[in-house]
C-alpha cells in the first residue's frame, strides 16, 4: 500500500482492513537526511512531537507492506539485489484490548525506543474533509 495520506493513517487503514492492529516503532522510521539534521537540533520533547507529526504528513509516495517473520531473509536479499532500502518499522498483530473510541486508533499503536506508547493527535490526510 502507498503511504501518500501519511504513514500513520495508511498503516491504520491497512491494519483495519486486516482486522489487526499496527504496532509501529517511531525510532525505526527512516527519515531523510535533511529531516534528521533538523530533528537532531531539537530538544527531546520537541523532537518527539515533530517526529510524530511528520508521520501524519502525506505525499511521501513510499510503499508499506507486511510479511511474516519467516520472509526476513528473502526481503533482505531483495533489498540488497535491487539496492533499495527496506526498513522494518513494526508489525501487525491482534490486539483485542484496544478500546480507543476512534476506529482508526483501534488499529494503530505508536511506540518510542523505550516501549512507551505515544499520543497521537492526527493520523494523516483525509480526502474531502
């Protein structure tokens, strides 16, 4: 699936269609070198807020896919053979206890490198609103 409406929103839609929850590790998301440079100059709280906000921006035109852990070697080989970075940023799993009131949020959890759940203000761009 393309993530042109924002990584968070498109991951939530992907998970909802699969009747799963997407568990995404914010610190594993690859940012562009200019974005990394800007983020490195911010204090931790501001950096986390901007990183989270950036994940709701659209027009990235990247692809997101899911594969079972048993395919990790094959995916790594494809990445190497085609000289195209492929980054594992999380996983999809059942999450029966997620009782958030917003349907999209029921299908998405965002975590930092310490495993702390991050608050989400906006998931992405919604067409026609």
